[in-house]
C-alpha cells in the first residue's frame, strides 16, 4: 500500500507540459533573420502566458499561404490581405495589430538612380516578393495599373531579395514596406532610397486559428498588448521595429476587404 501511494505521489509531482502552439510568421525575410527576431519574442510570450509558442515559417510566401489554408499554424502573423482571405476561408480570428501606424507599400530604387517618378518605370521589370504580398506587391502594382503605368512584375520570394536585387542593379526598382526596409542589411539599405509610397491601410494581423480556445486566444492577446508596458517587452518590440500592439477585431480590415482583391481565390477552387 505504501508503495502504491509513493508511485501515485511521484506521478502527480511531475509538472504538466505547457500547451504547445505553432506560431507561423509570414516569410517577408529569410527564415534565419525571422527566427533571430521572433524566437526571443515567442520565448517572452511563452513565459508570460505559460504556453509553449514555437516559431514556424515557410520557404516562401506561396508555401506559407498553402499552410494557412490547411490550418497548419495555431497562431500566425500575416499580411492584411492574407487575414481577410484566411479569416473567411479558414476562420483565423484577429488578436492584435501594430499600434499607431498603418501599413504602406513603397517602391525603392538605388540611391544613385536618376529615376524620380513612377512614370519613368513604364515598361520596366520590377522586383516584388510574391503576387499576394499585400503592401509590397498588391498595392503598388494596383496603383501603378490605375495610373496607366505598365510594368512587368518579377517575384523574388522575399522583401530582402527585392532590396538586394535593386541594390545590385538587377532591377531598376522593387516593392517593399518600411519595416522590412529598416530591418534589411545596412550595406543594402544605405544604397537605396524610397521613390514612392502607397496609401495607408490597416497593418499586419496576428491571429489565432478557430481551433484555439478563446481562453488561449485572450491570454496571448493580453501578453502581446502588455509588451509595451514592460521593459523587456519594449526592447523586443524595438528589435521588431514596432512601437506596440493593440487589440483588434476582424472588422478592422474592412478597408482591405473593400479593395476586392481576388488573388488567392484559386487556392480554394
């Protein structure tokens, strides 16, 4: 009897393993760079929530989109168009978005380029991360098309690849966003200048899959919002070039829905 009690005590003395959740990050930059930025953030959030949040990404944005469609990520950081699409198709629910600043696409050229206007890009091949990269590809291509500027898009997998290709002179210009431009290698960034910017839209979403409990959803949301009130969290936000996160509702991306983008519709045919 004593032996049974001892075994029972040992079993219940073993600490329960924290719930493990995959956290998928849109591959705007190389997986190495994303892991360097996001792994400390996920470790911080794990400590604050008692959950085990594990870093995940994909080799490129189209692969990331297929994984979102399959519901592979429990939680995910995704672009605004991705959120509107996968909110509808899969049921990802908004948790937070960046505080105090919307998202703008931009077009970069080499700093020493003579090009001073979008019109001078008429007929040129331009570098973009992927067809459905919202601010870095969808918005600039759409606004150039509306202005009658005909360009040939070439997709080079990531924001960093766009900046590097333009810096090396392989393309006269390319699409990106301010945050990834600021985070790219200084020796590349210092050779580029912003030629033009798009209108402002609701920024990237951090969202949870519908299978994630509302309790876990709220716990991670609270930890993300709380980062800007904690010295350790503030330092991590700075490494991400983000001032903080605010709670979000699915409707916050109605400005993006109003654009009527259909680029990913073929994924569900």
